[in-house]
């Protein structure tokens, strides 16, 4: 996951001692929230939850979405937390197959639209659609039109203009690969990547390098005007007059949903359920765009004003069934490596 974020200092929020429920030897009620490195939330929001419930949320980051899922699977006999947040579309099926989570239904309007099955083991918390982002001014300076879709990227005029992330090491890189598979099918995606390689695509290890160093539309002012990022990224590139300096190509979006769930065998399962309710509360969901540059799943939560123009939620993103991703993910990555890095 991994997502474009604002840098927010995260710290454990101190709560007054409270007896009852789960907690440590001193009676403090604490829920360990295991998450990815891109998780961010204002201390004031976490502190308000503590005041209202007496529960401290102890945030522990363990890498990207893939690393998070691996840790949850490897430690499922002795879970490393009470709640996990950040298992995404590309890894959710594995977590479910490994029985990492226990059922809990959060009563909120919206998350059910993205549920994976009827067990209520994972609840959708946010959306972070992965799309091409472009720097219109840089393209115009080169006399090149903005690409309308995946196929355009293989045309000669886009040679040496695209930077992507490695799907073996990057969540958006994997999502973009899945988007090309959804677009061209099993019989066509390999040829598309062969064409991209021949057209000078640059591959880097992760989003940070791709967006902040190679992409011309970010603060890094890199040499490449087309990058794989998020539909929400243009909201971070708004000029003083309110005009977005970059654009997402909405016909190249792949839907990436992030889920949370109570871990099977959690020590503080009762309070963990209260944290799950909090993650889908209006208070938490309203902060998701500004804190983590992703879209809330709860209906009725307004996006920031700047997002209305710069980062509207894609209406028809590509998707693949979670089971299909689980069954083919490693093979697809291996085939991609053979084509692009071979």
C-alpha cells in the first residue's frame, strides 16, 4: 500500500488507566493496530478515541501491504497485534485462505460494496485506485498529447517518457501490472509489456523513487512526464490558484481497496472490535483523504474541496477477482520479470 501520504508523526496516545477489557499488567486498555508504512492519522483523532473509550491504539508498522500480509500469515498462531489494517486487493485472498482474521461486522454504510465474501472477516476501509499520472505542461512542451489509455504508451511519441514501479517490490507497481492484465487479457498483456520495454519504459523499485525523483510533475522535477501513481495524487499538486498541475488518466485505473480486520486469536478482541468501528466512523473516515491520500469507503463522507476538481473518484476502474489474483500473482510477476528485466 504504498500510498501517497502527508508526513504525520505517529505516537502512542496515552490513556488514563481503565480496568476491564484487554490490556497490559497495569490495567491500561490497549489495542495493537498492525499496519503498513503508509498509515497516517492525526494524533488529535487518535486521542479523541482514547478519551471516548479509554482504549489506546498502539500503531505498529511492518512494511508495505505484501510484507504486512506475510507477517500476519507467519505469526497467525501467535498474532502480533489485535487489528490489522492495510491488507489490500492484491493480497486479501491469501490472508483469507490462511484464516488470519476472525468475523466481525462493522455497521457502516459503504464498506459492504467492496466485501470479498460473506464472512465479514475483512472490512473495506479505503480506496486507492492506481492510475497513470501525467504532467500536461511537460508533455505540451514536447509536442506530445496526453495518453488516453494503456495502448498509447507503446506509440513512438511516448518513447522514454514513462516510469513505472517494479510489481515485485511495489504495491502500485503490482496494481498497474494487474491493470494491464485486465485490459489486454492473458493472451495480450505480455506483448504490451514487450512493447513498453522496446519504447524505453523506466522501472524503479518503488513509488517514492518513481514519483518524487523521476516524474516531472512532482517536486523532484524529474525527466519523465508519465508515472504510475494514484487517482488522488493530483490533489497534492495544486497550484496557488487552485489549478491542479498534474492529471490522472482515469481510463488506466485499477481499483485497490485496503481492508482491516480483527486478528484471529487477538488478546484484546473486545476492544479490537471497538477499534474496527472507529476505523469506519465518520470521524476517522473524514480524515483519510488528507492524512493518507486515499478515498474513504463510508458513504456520505465529503472529499476535501480540492479533490472535487483535482482528484474525483474513478467511476469505472479495472478490477480482477481476488481469487484470480491469488492464484496467478507469482506467475504473472515471474513472467513480467522475464519480459522486462530478462
